């Protein structure tokens, strides 16, 4: 089975996936189960003992952990991991059962298809230091956007689930913080505008994302867009959420 949740931020919010804490169901899972984190994984951050502790702990869990990148990842370290093809798309292999689902990729997991596009805009850039705890490549490059478009064209603009960290520009949550593209150099682009273009053209069942640190259910063109933070949901449970969360 596939489980999906929002930002974990390493030790800060990872208790929600701890089988000994808030996720007792996790004890029953196996290597055939997947838990996907919609960005701000955070466990590749200091490259030292802190990361090692949490990656060792995650590797000890029975399921496979997958994550897309958010805007709180150490991208310098993340890009050093080896790239491999996994379930039809490109991943960074982090540990034996931990993978980073790269931007603009298409995966077939357990009979469901996923399009992934991590990254997002930080709203506290003024308090952070470039390449120490903030990376401009939290926003996409033209090459990454072109790759995503090529991937979607190759699949006739049809997928079951979209997984992103930030969300398309017309979503009401984007009003919460202003994405100031002036904080970034020329090679980087507005991710919300890019996701808006994709949303307008893509045929999908549901869009799942993180970044806004709340759980919620929105409708766009009759299709659900689900923001995740505290909750862990299953794909089977999406229809139930419509009544529970609206
Ligand atoms: Fe976050």
C-alpha cells in the first residue's frame, strides 16, 4: 500500500511517521509498502551525525521511504547521491529503502502512476544564508521544467497522481506568502507559475503537496488538490477525505 504525508523536517515533525509514536500502523507494514513525503524531508541537512541518526532510523523501518525535495533540503549534499532508475523514473538512492524522487519524473508504483516535481519558494530567505541553509535551486531551472514537459508529453499528459511540494499559482494557499523572484538569480524560475501551466493541461486524479504546514482538501476543475502536513493518507482514502475535510 502507498501512504503519503507532508513535511517531516528531520526530527522536527518526523514523529508522525514513527510507528512507536503517532503511526502505529507502520509496525504492520512491509518492504512492499511505500511512504511518500511531499518535500521538506530534512534528513539530508548537516551531512553529519544528525543526518546519519535519522537515515539509520528510517532505514530500520519496514517500508520504503520516498520523498520529493522541498525548500528545506541541503541540495549540495542531495545532488551527490547516485542517480538510478527506480519504478520507471530517476531517483537519488539515499539508503537501501530510501529514495529521492527527482523533479520531472514519472513513476509506476504499485499500479499507480505519479508525476513528481519537488522544490518550492522559501518565505524566510532574509533570515537564511545562501548555500548554508538556503539554496536557490529550491526553485526550478529551465532545464528541469523542459524535462518535466518532455516527460508529460511522453505520457500524453495523463497521470494518476501529481506530487509536489509547493502548489500551482491559482491555489488560495499561495496568497499566504509572496514568492519574490528577485531573491533568485536569472537561472531560476517561479515554480508556482510553472505548476499552474501544468495544472491547466494535465489529466490527473488528484494532486498532493506539502509546504503549507496544514492538512486540507481543495477542488480544482472537479479534481482534488490535497495539502498534507500532520496527516498520513492512503490513495484509497482520498474520496473519504472529501467529506471529512471539506
Ligand atoms: Fe516545510
